[in-house]
């Protein structure tokens, strides 16, 4: 049966387990806190480092499911970004079958097979939507990535601010960051870009470094004027406005510690 289907896989989970990282337990606590488990029209399956979310047989239009699936992907993105963990996710439609048996859940389908295979070939990380299904996403920017997939910009506050300012910083009135939800996560967005910028420049393993480079370049090509300022000023949030008050110390880059651990091992 055709479903709206979301497949999420955590990056570098195996290495986190092997190194006995404390982040493993935090990842599962984050999984457990997601609002998607309470949505009446969606079914969620978690196994190891993978999350599958799909529509139940309720007859809603596809854009209804896609809206929530994109928003839940964004929620997970922000929660995991707090600990510098990232995922690769595929959003699509496809055949998927699920049944709750007496002692276990039985599920299978072409959507799962395709997502599992395609995820391994997609560059970078983040949310990817199949081009056949792009008409079902409205509130997020999509960037063409390949013949089959688009990349979804999850840093929505960042894209909202770029559209509002036409890429010109600083803003004229700092109160816009306090009086509206439109730019609510702008500091988190800048932190995300600051962290992946450090990773792409300093990770010793080329294959891993290229994942961060790909995502960084997608954002840079989509928001070039902002990046001129960000790169010049070291991703300092004060480029937004001299009176902007950050909630965290912008000089603390968690990626520095992570890269040092990579080099050590």
C-alpha cells in the first residue's frame, strides 16, 4: 500500500557505539522525546540508529503527511544538533506494509528497500526529498541535488531572515528576533553552520570531511550574501545586530573537541 514514508539514519552511529560515547544514550533519549510518536495519523518504528515514520491508512492528502514529516525531521535535526549529531533522511512515497502481530511488528515494502539503498549513495547529510514528491512540501526551501532527489533546507529561521533582509546584514531593528517566531532559531542555525564549518576544515578523514563540505556548500550557494559576512566574521552572531544577545557563548565550538578525539583514535 502506498504511504508517505520517512527514513532516518544516524551518521557515524557505529563509531559512537565502539567508542562507548555518552552520546549514544542521549540519542535514544532524544528519539523518545519526539512528538511524532503522539501523532494519530503516523506510525513510528525505531530500531537501533534508524527511525521509520509512515502514514496510516486514514485517507489524508499527501501534503498533510509531508508537512508533519518535514516538521518532525526538523525537530530531530535541532535536538541532535545540540550534541553535534546529524542524520541522513529520505522523504518519499512508496509501497510499505505494516502489521502489529501478537509478539512483534512485521513490516516490509519497496519504500524501505529504496530508501535504504539510496541513502547510502546520497552525499552529505540532512533531509532529502524525492523529486517525484516535491510538490508536497511548501514551507521549506528545496535545493536540486541529483536526478532523483532535492536537499531540504531545515534551517528555516536562517532562510526566513535571508528572504526578509534580501541577504543584507546587520538588520535595522534587533527586536525582530524577540517579537516573532519567524527567526526564533536563528542562533541555532548559525551555530550549526559554525560547527560544520570547523568539521569540514579539520576532520582528518577525507571521506567524512566531504560530508560536511557538501552540506556547507549547499547552504553557501543558497545564501551567498550571508556567507560573505559569516565567513569574514567567524560565524559570530553579532553580525545580525550589534545589540543581539546570544543565549550561548559563540566562541565555544564543540567540534574542536570532537575532532581532537578523532585524531586521538
